[in-house]
């Protein structure tokens, strides 16, 4: 197990075990019973459960859990690119690599460690990575679970190269929902977005809230730092707070696309929605020695909506 004794000493409520491929995974627990699971395969959060033990992230029943294939679900990390361009694999290579536990993480602010169970991970490029993306970097990821069960991911990417490089980035967050047709997103109304179903053409959001009745694949631009995803049937709202991540990706493959994906069930689009904090439209450029930080915090609150109040046409604030 290597590090587990040392890790357990100074990170109470953090446990390291191995998955069935022999890859380390870390389980974080809150005092009230919430939990999160993080795999060293991709530095990926694969589970986030509330105090009642309900799973809040979606993972496909057909997901492939074998490196180097990225797992379909949870929170894959898309770096150094989001989408498909150039010689790199789609969404970049970070989500396919085996990360290490960072034994000497840089100090973070008191808010990032106070009363939280957390793990620090590290990714550096291999010789193979440098052939397809010739830039030296250190990618530090902290995943933390607060006492109230909220989940935070903090990424710090440093250029240890002799020349500048640019990247795009996303926390590709698969939320578990009761029924996609009962879900709405608030906080993105009136914003411009790039529509990936229309050659990235730019449109302006017209609805009071975003609702779903067909495939959606959009990048919302210059977004606020708080976005809410309301699941009417479960009377549950996901609140996404973010920093350093100006864009928000909204994705649901719907029926036809679902049938074309080998690692995704034909009807599973009804139970999931991706809402990602991201940097896509204007990639980050780091000069030698510079560091970028992007963080997202996910929490769940009970929705106060009941069916008589629920009205898709009317903006329901908090």
C-alpha cells in the first residue's frame, strides 16, 4: 500500500484501498456520513454520496474501468484540452493517466483545509506525453470533502517549461438526476454560448432557465461564479460555485447519440447531466514559472419547490 499509513496519520477520515485493476483509490468521509471516492486513474472523482448514502454523481452502467480508457461518469479532468482538436486525444490526456499522491503539497488557504477530509494528487508529464504535447508542467489537484458534505476540487497547474504554453480545461461533472426532462439550470439565462451541434456558432440564451427536450452540447461564456441545477422530482438542487473557470459546459447526449456510445447505456441520458466549470473560449497561457488555479465546489440543498409552484416559464430564485 506504500503511503497509506502516513496518509492516515495526518488526514483523518481518509482511506486508501485498491480497485480491481490494482490502482489506488482514496475514500474521503465526512463526520456526518457523506463520502467521496477518488481514483489515481485520471485523478478522477468516481463517487460522491450524501449523508443518506445516495449517489450524487452519475456513472454509466457500461463504463469501462480499465486504464488507459477514461471512465464514463464521475468528474473526469479535461486537460490540456477540452474537445477534439490537433494530435491530442479528445479532452486531453490527464483523465487517462495514473496520478500519484502528492506527499509535499504546497500550503493552501485555511478555508481549503479547515474541517475537511482531503487528498492531494500530482501529475507530471511522462516522456510519452512530452512527445505529443511538448510542455513540462506540474498539475496539483486537491479533492476535499467538507463537514457539510460539499465536495471541492482545486487544480493548480504550473509551467515548469522554458517557454509559454496554453491549455483549455474542464471539470467534466456528471450529475445524477431523476429525469432530465424535470431538470432546469439557473444562472446561465441571457448569456452567450457556443453551440457544438452547430459548428460552435455563437447564440444568446433566450430562456428564463435551461430545460431539456433534445441533445444539448454548449459552452456558456463569461458565466457567473454560482450556477444551480434544480432536480424537481428529487426536490434537490445542486449548487456549483467556481473560481478561475469563466465558462460552463452543458451536455446531455439524448437518445440518438447515447446509442452510438459503447460505454453508455441507450436510456441513461435520462439520468444524467454534465455541467462543467471550464476554461474553453480563451485558453489559459502560462509563462515559465507561472501557475493557474481553478476551483469548483459542489453542494446540494433541498429545493423548496413543490409541484403547484413549479413553472418552467418562470425564473425561480433561491
